[in-house]
């Protein structure tokens, strides 16, 4: 895997500034109107859809990886599918947290020490499942990007085997995605507005990684094919 390419490919696009500014504008609008809830959700969905298109282009080996912001319907659809995939893979810990949340709350009034123990246990489970998801989600999203079929992301047996057979590749992907998330958070240090640019950039990086990991695990050739320059 060419990890450095994941961080540099954005700047190879002649229109990377414009495309990044649009992403930042979408994120800003979502934050500004977050009190309405829906705009914030739509902003996240659009960015996720944009990221999925990056993953798809990397898997296909297209030369123009950073898409234009011109197919809003497709971006919304893809982003929604990515959200559904994320929710489904998070369901085990969501259900467990819901089931244990009430008993922990009751224990807090009766036995604070026991409540703390159960809370810590639940926190550990959340952390462990987050690690599991950091391996499975990149593969699941790439499966969907490759086949264009939501069901492909939920072929759990195939995805588990895929990640197991290419464990090192997905370990690298998980670690670098974590680094990208740190880069995203650094934007908060720049008058709190830097994250409007670092968050989209982190999305671009992780999306490229997802596609690259799938392509690498598939043994696809490194060459690229001509993409649709208008897309």
C-alpha cells in the first residue's frame, strides 16, 4: 500500500482548492444550522457520499480520484448507504449499551462502586468494538462501493474472511485512518474553524485508504484508467 499517496492525492487535482472549499462550506452550513438537526445530518451524509465516490474511483483505478460536486442526488444516496452500513455494524454495542444503561443508572443510586465497575466494563466493550469496526467497516464500505449493492456490505462471513486473509492491510488502514482523525481534530486548534478544512481532508484520506486497501487485497494492478473528467 502507498500510504503517502492517501495523504497527497488530493493536491494532485488541479481543482483541489475549489473542491475542498465546497466541502468546507457544506460542513460550515451543517454546523451553522445544526440547531435544525436535519442540515447537520445532510452535511454529514453528503461528505460521506463524496468519500464513497473517492473509494469507488480508487477501486476502479480511475486517474481522476477527487470528484466534482455535481451529482448531489448520487452523493446523498451513497452517503445514506454509508450511514446505514455504519449503524448496522454498530448495532451490537448500541443494543448492549441500551440494555446495560438502565441497570447501571439504577445501581448508581444504590451502589456507586458497582455502578462504576459496570460503567467501566461497558466502556471497555465500546472501545473493543470500536477496534473491531475499524477493521470491518473499511472492507464493508469497499464491498458496497465495488458492487453498488447494499447487501454486499452485509455479507458478514465474506467480509470477516476478507479482513482475516488480509489482516496486515486492514491493520495499516485502521492505524492510518486513526492518524487522519487526529489530523482532523487538529483543526480545532486553528481558531476552531480549521476543522472545516481538516475534517473534509481526513474524509478524503480515509476514503482513499478504503479503496486502496480493497484494491491491494484484490491484487489489482497499480495502473490507472482514464476517468470521466467532467465527474
